């Protein structure tokens, strides 16, 4: 493929992705976890490797509305999980929201999933960061070089 055609394809993919993203997402100010739920610690917090299982669960249960990268899908009116307002939620609050849902806004309850699987999804949600945040955090586009922190 010629470089110009490749560049066009990449630009088209980025543009298409931007159209699907729910840039209009506004959190429901009334959908707050009770304090006792919000302070609940994630029993898997010391095992971040379990987020790989959370990714599989996210793909199976959440991707349809939140998209592969968690940005939310506009026509589904779903949350952009990369936003600071979502990422600043406690693990307990995210677990409570996954468990209980918010059916008036289209978020179903996932209480049918085993508890540890819901905690795995919370861990995976923590990995959803905008590309700029990854670049800024590592200074090299999110690619860590061997032998370098």
C-alpha cells in the first residue's frame, strides 16, 4: 500500500472512531454509590494481573455499549470510561455501579456475574486511559523499553 493511501486509511479510522465516541456524555448526578459501598476495597487490588481476565469480561459484557476502548458509544448514550470523572471514582463505587446498574440511563445491572468477576472488570476499567495520558505518563507513547523504568 502506498504511504498516501495508508495515511488516508489511518485518518479515516481515527475520524470514524471519533464519530462513535460519546463526547456528549454527562454523568448522572443522582447515580452515586452509598458511602459504605464506595469505601469498599477491591479484594483483587494487590493482583493487577487479574485485569487481563477483566478485559475478557469487559469484551463480553461491556464493549457493546462502552466500545473497545471504553470511550462510550454515542448512539447508546453510554459513559466514556476514560474520563477523569469516571476514573476518579473509587473501586467500591465502580463495583456498586456495575452491580446495580442505572436502568433509567440504559446501564443494566451485572449482579448476575460472580463478585470477583465484577472486581476484575473494575481493575480493567482502571487500565482505560486516553492515549495522551499514556504518552505523558511514560514519555514515549506508552512503550517501555527493556531495562528502563
